[in-house]
C-alpha cells in the first residue's frame, strides 16, 4: 500500500504524477464542475466529462497544477455537502484503482469537511491495493508508492489523524486481502497459523496454536472431522489482545477453511477455484484484532481462527457420520459441504466459555445468504443487541449489512435422528438454519453472526474493491471494537 502524507500546498504547486479531483454533476443542463477550482472547471468545460459516481477521466493538467496529469472522478451528486462518506470512499477508491503502476498520486477535496476528507483518504488508500505476489517482474500492476492529501485542513489534527487512520485501516484490510488471495497450495492450515504468528510480531498480541493431536485430545470433533480428509491437518489458533485497563471484552471467531471442495459432498467443478476464499472469516477477524492492537483500543479481544482444509481424501468424514463437538453435543454430518458451521461451533464453545460481553463470528458460510442479499450485502444474525451493534458500526463504515431473523420453526429441522443435531436443515432459509445451528453453541451470550459469503470475494470491481478478496467487514468488526472501547471508557 502507499505511504500517506498531508500537505497544505496549493493545487497549483502540488507535485505528483497524478492529482485526483472530485467531479460534481451540473444542475439541469449545466456542465460538470470541480468544486473550489473554477479554473479547472473552465478548462474542462468543452470535454463534458461524466460525473456519475466512480466514472474517471484522466486528462492533461493544462499547466494548472504541478502534477503531471489530472484524474477527475465523479461523485454522482450536484453538491459536495450532499455527498455521503461511502460515496466518497467508493469514488476515490475507483480513482486509485485506475492508477495502477503510477508512482505517486495526490488527492484534493476543495471545500470538503474534515470528515469528508477522512472518507476520501480512506477510499483512496483502500483502492490502491494490488495483489502481485505471484506476478512475474514484467507482468501485472504495482501499487502506488505515495499518496498525498492536499488540503487547507492540514494544520488541524483532524487531517493528520485522518491520514494515520486511513493508513491503519488500509494496512489491516490489505493483509486480510493478501491472505484470502493467496493460493490454497500456499496457504494451508499449518501455514495460516505460522503467518498469524508472523503478522503479530511487535504487537501486544499473543498467539496459541492447537495442532491436530491437541484438537483430538481436546474434543474438537467438528474441526477434526472437517480436516480429516486432507493430508494437511487442521489448526485452531487463538490470538489474545488484553490491555490491562480494558473494562469490556469481545470474542471473535473466524471460519478458516483454506480450501473447500465440499468433501465427500463434492461441489461442482465450475467456480470451485473461488473456494480459496473460504478462510475469509478467519482472515477478517485476524485483521480486525491486529487493528485493535495498532490503534491501542481499550477493549479485551480474544480471537479464534478455526482452520481446516475440506478435502475428499480416503480418511474424509462421510455423510451420515456422527461427531462429538467441543461442548459434548453430538451432530449427524448429513452434508460434508456444510463444514463451516462445524469448525465454527467448536471455536464458539471456547469463545463463550470465558464469558465475554459480546461474541462475533465471521464466515463465508452459505450460498443462501448470497441468494437472499446478493453479492454486495452481508447478513447479520444473532441476539438483538448483537445485530444492533453490527448495524450501528456498519452505518459508520459504509459496509452494507442487513439483519436477518431466526424463525423458531427452523430449530425443529435441525433435530438429529440418531444424534442431538444434524448439520443441515431444509433448503429454504438455509442461511438462517446455519445461524440457528451456531446458536446451539453460544448459550445466553450476546452474539452476532456475520455471513459474508457474497461480498467477501468479488467477481467484478466496485469503488475501492477490486476483483478477488475485498476485505469487506474488517472495518465493521474493528468499528464494533472501537465503539465498545469508547462506551466502556465513558
């Protein structure tokens, strides 16, 4: 990701390869305009550029600035004051995505508020991501090297704070994206655990790893059962952040299926390569935990990464097998492709055992959530308080979530024939049934279940999110932690 700085230099004196400027729609038949920059508005009058949100136009700088060229990005509004924070993130993210390989870029938001500048910086930093680890020296784009915010607000603490926060947010989202984008032959359970230890070095975080023997001895039947079909055995990774003055505690659980074939209940071949992303939940909660440590939040966070590879090897569990979970409940595995809830359930038992104030789990759990809400909106379920804190946080971050219910009648569909539970319900309401299954393992704890199967991995770019791993929900989970830390300090 680029380094981010702030300057109060004038637009005319800015030095960068490209200067990114916002473009507003004209009222009626009036042309598009750059707010606060009448000379640039005049220079582009004959070009009639579209100001639809995210539309970008790279043009010469006309000698009006020291930058080599201008990149105009549409905001989709006639008035800067009416432009939402998320629209600014999406627009400026689209702008930096369009500048792959550019050495330095500057952004300006003439006439914008400090909060709007923060949103623009955040979007620009998030959009500057590119996964190039496996590109040859001559292939593929490269991330930008430097990003400068040009603003008269630079003398205020808010501008410097916005740059610092955008840096932290983009770094934790990018490390999440990097993990998710890493091919499954290079990121398997043992390697995921190793990378976790590597990523937390130098931070006030401690990591504990349970291997396959410890998992079997500890009664983690869900994790062991899912992982037993692979030659690369499962892991349960715990990450602790425990500031001494914390008065609130949150437990996070992430689904970490490093590759999901479906097991014996084999998935169709088409699109199976996307299942490299089935560990997005674990990457997300790890990124948010690192963010909490980076920001020094005054909240205790205990994070569990339930990691396994779901393969149809000779030792794989069969449809009809019965496994005993961490809390002693027995489960009939009727579909081995409903594996995420199995590993999550074991980890949730450990998460609630320490009686945190709130538990949140994140998973690319069900295709049913995608059918219900599409590819860009995530589902949130759980207790009323759990759903509410996520929805409040998502309102701040701009990440789209939608609350879903737990209809009481769905529980009956999960009663097992020969065991306590079955791991699937009927097809209708599949995302809800998965949540109801997990509910059996959280007891009375306040809890939120985030199903990010749709927006966690994208087939098409949008704003600050490119193809592949999006990092969607990292900022919302972190925002929940920030909100809890702030509330406990009042």
